[in-house]
């Protein structure tokens, strides 16, 4: 295998680095608080917009195995787009986040999805996340519309609240479990024929980042 690639099947059973997930979406949708809620069980009402990329790690149990995830929280502002898109490469999963109270953040999901698929590995597993479900009385995006969009684009879907922690643990657990089980199934089957978005009939091999980012330095 080439030096600039690693086998995700091996990474899942004995990862040299954590599995890389990215949080993407418009500024202000709550990506940073989703990250802090999942990794530290914290919520900050005065959270400032992310500058560039920040990350945190956490390990979870999946099918009696310990899976370590490194989650990158990317800035949503246009001026950081060139920086943040470079972090999509090498990610095995992405949470595409919008604010259920702001229809514009949902409408921009299409653009974010295109950007992700333009820059990320073709095999990446993507979950659509409608955040701020605690503000359902101010809802601007219906659950049915989001479910339909997710279904049409091969995404999983969940609504969360970083404020009251609703479904935050479940969202990350689900996407990491999906990645683990798809790759495990692929390894056991020894070939194509898996079911599941984005990973069917592939060799499940992703490129490592060529540059020594802070994230890579932290794990390898």
C-alpha cells in the first residue's frame, strides 16, 4: 500500500490515529457546542465563531471495541472556506449541521454538501443534523423536509440540541457505529456488495493528509 494511504479497516481495529470526523455548516448553527457537548459535556451560551479549525477527541465503545474519534469543528464563514475545505480530506465521516429555526442555514446545506463531496473522499459517511431542537417553537425547517432531503441524498438524519444535550450522544454514536460496521462488513465479506451510503463496493481506502497539521501531530 502506498505511503500516503491507510486502510480504514486496520485503522478501526487498531487505529494509529483517531477516526477523523468533520462538523460543517453555516456559522452560528451550533457546531462548536455540539462538539463541546459530546467531548466535554459542556455548553457555552457565549460561544464565539470558530476561526479556522478546532478539534477535540473522544473514545466510545462500538461492538465491544474502543473507537477513538477526532472531531474537527470548521468555521462557517466564507473567508475561511479555503482553509477549512482542506480538512475534509482524510475524514471518514461528516456531520452537516443546520439550525432548525433558520431556513437559510438549511437552504445552504446543498452548497455545503457539494463542497464536501468535491473535497472529501468519495467513501465518506455523512449525517444531516438539525440542531437547536429545544427551539422547536421557533422552527423554520420541518422535520419531514429535512428527512426527505437526507433520503434523496443518501444521508442519515437526526435532530439535536446542544443546549439540553438531546440526541447529541446518539448522533455521534450512530455515525461512528455506521462507519465501523460498514467497514467491518466489508472486511469480512472480502469484496463489494455492502449496503450503506457512500461506501458500497469500494476498497475503503482513504488518503492521509500530506501536511503535518496540528491534528495529525496530536495523534501520531
